[in-house]
């Protein structure tokens, strides 16, 4: 795949401003702040068209997964230019809804916090997780507490979005496989092979999934997951024509830099 597009030369489609935002993990406060900033920019600049692509992992670990799903459902209903991609945690929640397992992703990696955001607290159902009666009761309570619209939203998530010279997904892609032939598992789970690959792809890959201390900028990819649920920093990138800038959302506000998007 050498001979592809590098970040320095990658461009968004003519007349379209592209935003991509990393893993939210229940941080409704930061997601709302990001959307307020984007709305203000769009109102002020009036680009001909725009997309806001969310890279997945809306749920688990953080304090308000319920609020995040409600916010995203409303945002997409208001304007379908809000694009929602699936993360492994979002699919893990769906797997738990369909078939509750004591040692699946949901129960072992932050789903307890997701359930709590719906007012369903595992501590009320007993331990250990192998207790099938307790797990079944917990599962039933969560199903009763989740609005059908939230489950419908999770089921509607897609796994990738191509835009100009950019290919956006949650985790990454498998080197050597055409972008249109990537498997769902790789798009939401891959790490090592993707991270270690230095060759160019047909498009620059914009992803999250693996938390980093600061946005990771490479010639062939950009990692926007800065661990929002524990760092308090939600990271995003904006692209218009060939201009690129990073946005960092914290409780204090939104800062941005174009100099940082230099591989």
C-alpha cells in the first residue's frame, strides 16, 4: 500500500469541513462542549457543507453513558451530518443486551458504570458475577431502564466513513487489505499490526481506541483517543481543504492548534 496518501498532502472534499472526535466514554460534559464549539464555528464561518464524525466508544467507564447516547441520538435526528461510528465498547453493550455474559467486555471493562448511569447498580444484585440469577436480574433491569431509542442507535452504528483523503474508523485497519474489504472486528479492535505499520494507505486513517497521552500524529494515521474519561481531555481534528487543526476540549474550554498536525 505504499504510494498512498500521507497526512501532509491529505485533503477534505472541496467545500466540506470535516470534524472527527475521539472516544467519549461517558463524558457528556466534554461532548456537549465540543458540539457547542463546532456549532459556533459553523455559524460564524458558514462552510458550504460539513460532517462531524464520532469515532465510537460512547459508553462505559465514564459517568454518563446514558446522557451521551441521548445527546447523540438527538444530534443525529436533528442533522444526519452527525456521523456515528461503532466502537468496541458500544458493540460490547449490544452483545450484553442480546446475551449477557459474566466475563464479556461489558461486565469486565466499564459496563457497570454504563448501567449505573441508567440507575441500575450492580451492587444491588449481588456477587459474584457468575451468579446467573443475579446477572439475569441485572440484565433485565438494564433492559427496562434503557430507552428503545438508545438501543436502536447502537444497532444503527456503522464501522467506517470515507471522506476525501481520509478513512475514519474506531480502531484502525489491517495493513495489506483494501479499505473497502476491512473486517468489522479489525475496524473496532485492531491494535498492534496497525500501530506498527509505517507504510501509507490509500487514505489517511483517523481513529481512536488506544488511549495516548497526546494526539498521535503519523504520516499514515491520526489517533484521537486521549482517554477523556480519566484525563478530562477530549480530542478532535478539523480538516478543511488541506488545512488541519487539532481541538482539545476540557472543562476549561476548547483550545486548538494547527502546528501540531505535522507528522
